[in-house]
C-alpha cells in the first residue's frame, strides 16, 4: 500500500465519528468476502482438486483479512504502535527476508510431498500396491520435512546439531507428556510395515466394519457401507481383533435353508447344490464348488447350510450373490415340490391324576374347579380337599 493511499484514507476518516462506521463497514465486508470465498468451492472444484480448492480459499481469505487489517491500522492511526511492536522483536529487513525464505522452504516442502503422492498414485499402477505407495509417501514426507525444518532452524541461527545435546532430557519429558500420541505413532509404523491390511481392504476392526480408505501414522480411516467415515486411532487398532475379508481374494458365504421334515433331505441338498451351480452371477466362483450340508434339526424344519465362494470380496458383492442364490434355490425347490415350511408348533394335552385346579386369587381361597380324568366335574364348594377328583359333597348334589 502506497503512502499516498494511506494519507488519503486518513484524510477521509479524520474524525472519531467517521472511524467507527468505517470500521464496522469494513468488518462487514470482510464477513461477506469470507462467505463468498467459501461458496466458490463448487465452482473451483470443476478445475481443481479438493486440496487445491482449500488452498486457494485460504490464500484469498488471508489477502482479504490483510487488507482489512491495513485499513483499520491506517484509519485509527496505529502504524507507530505496530512499528514499535515489530522493533521489540527486532524484525528488520534481514529478518524479514530470512522469514520469507523459511516460509517458502516449507511451502516447497509441502508441494514436493503433494507432487510425490500424485506421481506415486499415477505412475505406480499395478507395479506398486496401494500399501507400498502409502509407505513410500510417508517416508518421502518425513525426509522432506526433516530437511526443511533443519534448514529453517539454520536460517534462524540455530544449529540443528546442538539440539541433540538435550535430546535425551527433552525426549523423556515429551515421552511422559505425550506417551499416548507417541504410542499411536509407533502403532502406525507397526500397521504400515506389518501389512495386516491395505488401503481398499474390507475389514472388521472391533465393532467397526468397512473399507480401508487411508492409513496414517496416527489413525486408520474406514468408509462404512452406510457411507460413514470412521477414524480409529492406531493404538486401538493394534489392540483390537482385526478380520481382513479381502486378503485371500475370495470369501465363503453361507445361506441356511429349512426343508420340511417329510421331504427327502438328500434330494433337497442335491437340488440346492445344482441351483447354486446354475446361478449366473459374476462374483460366484465355480471352484471351490458349492456344497450343501445338514446343519441341525430345527423347530419346524431340517436346516441345511449352503456354502459357496465369491471373488473380490466386498459387502455389495456378498449381498448381490446371496440374493441371487436365495432366488435360485427357492425357484428350484418350487419346481421340485420341496416344501420350505412356515414355523410350526405342535400342542398336546396331558391328563392329570388329581385334576386341574384353577385359582382365582393369590390367596388360593377364590373360585376353584376340578376336572376329572374323563373330562367331567363340577365346582368344589366344600368337601374334602384331599378327596378324589370330581367328588361332590351332599350340599353340592342338592344344589
């Protein structure tokens, strides 16, 4: 900003009565500019990636905020205070140039890591797996940032080698203060090198199930089949049971089938096996061949278990194949007149030698009735309670 422009702004707002409205207006303009900048993401995403859009928005807002700050400093004539503050921290031209070089160094380091990740994703192809690309990317990040920070420290007049003198004590203090964070970082290295799962695998970690979308030094990110993104700290991953359903490249799926007790179980099993073999769905594998085995005697049916294998396991693949198999087995059973029974319950009566007594209240002194073994009887209104079932007293007979 030129001195003439600053002088003109001060001349335009020379009184305190004009400075307050001007400050309010410029702050409102900054808020409007921020809203407009963040609404540009839909337009910018047509040409740039998400990360680049965020960077452009951040730079644009920083420029708007800087202009607003300059205007407020000029209007309220606070340039001398700002200059004196800069003198306290001894910020001169040389320090400004060094700070700018340090900032540019960090920007270049960040750019190199982003470019290296893009080259690995584009050029790696099938030669380098997603897991290996993640490992290489993290190694490149560490190497680039270590060099960049060492260079920035040297610009500030700090010898990076001198930092090693107190590394032991500092490491002890940091280790005690941030042991959980350091544990997460170590767990991240364990996950990266142990290869328990890779990006793109279908896994179950504790109570969470989904596809691995990213593995960082701090956490593992899953995308569930409800399209939710779940971040699990790496130290929790290493302490949990992990089921990797994608590692072998195939997965066995089971479907239970109930057949009537009067049906020929062997014929039903053969019919189900042939129905699965004839099922035309891409993920279903012919080898290993589908099998049907007896599983248990159910309450209403003999339960058979149909086992088959799918390739490239994922939840959508499993659901698609399972639905097609159930449809084919049902159609085959209908064609062979094999009954899949509804739930059934068989009720039977049992004779009681002493009859059946119904109690009307909790005390047991309410209405009572006894029924003899042949189904006849009457109300028990007096007689010997220990007498034979169905016996009536004389009073009962007269009544």
